[in-house]
C-alpha cells in the first residue's frame, strides 16, 4: 500500500461514499441498511483493489459492487419480514460479470480524455435530474434501470399494480428527458 497510485484509489473510493449512500438509501429506504450495503461495498472494493484491472472506471466498478450489496440487503430484508420471495436469480449476472466483479468482456470503445470528462459531467447532470424525481417515481425508475428488477418484483416490493408501475416508469423517463434537455442539451421541450 506504499504505492501513491493505491493511495489515490483509496481517496477516490472514500470520496464516492456520499453518492453510494444516496443510491443505496433510494432503494432500501432504511438508513441502517443503506449504511450496511455501502460499508460492505467499500470493504469489498478495498479488499479487491489488487484485482481492479483498470479496464473500467473506478466508480463503475464500485457501483457494480454496491448493486450486489443492495440486492443482498433486499433479499435479507424480505427474509426478515417473511415476505414470499418471488425474486429468483436468473443467471444473467453470471453471463455479464466474472466472479471477481468485473465485466466478462471489456467495453469495445475506449474514450478519449475529453469524452471521458464529458461523460462524467453528463452523469453528474443525470444524477441531479434523478435526485429531482419525486420519491416513488425515482425509486421505481432505479429499481427497473439500476437494479434491473422485473415488473413483478417491483410491484411486490412497492405494493403497486403492473399498470401503475409502467405509468410511473413512463412519467419518470419523461421527467428525466425534460430535465436533461434543459440541464444538458440546453433546450426547452414543447
């Protein structure tokens, strides 16, 4: 751990904590569970730092770890409250991720530094737009798009109908589109 690059990675990982906590809290709706998920994700990232091949963005790698920890917390919470578990692992994650948490196939296009900066700036604007979504809309959107839960699992978790879930997803996407057009693309939608 005497390598200055390792110290820089440690600082970057610790700086992600507020963002990771916000993502976890939006899904788990319990501060203690969110803290647990983030702590476990950060610990796993620190323990696996030697395996981080730098083929992806550090934040992407750590958020991928957090995603698994949030799913673990959701499964644990369902067991604690004895809800019937209809969420089953379909093996899709095993097709995408290697056992060490990295993608099995690296991205085909590597960005230039300018593209990378623009991408980071875009995701900051996107994150601000997602934070502006009303609670339930934001939660449904993140469950679908970030946690990749199917409609049945979302409806079970939130006690809503599939029709309501699809309407909420549509409204969330529309609000995100409007926000991005104003904040990123700089134009008003009609």
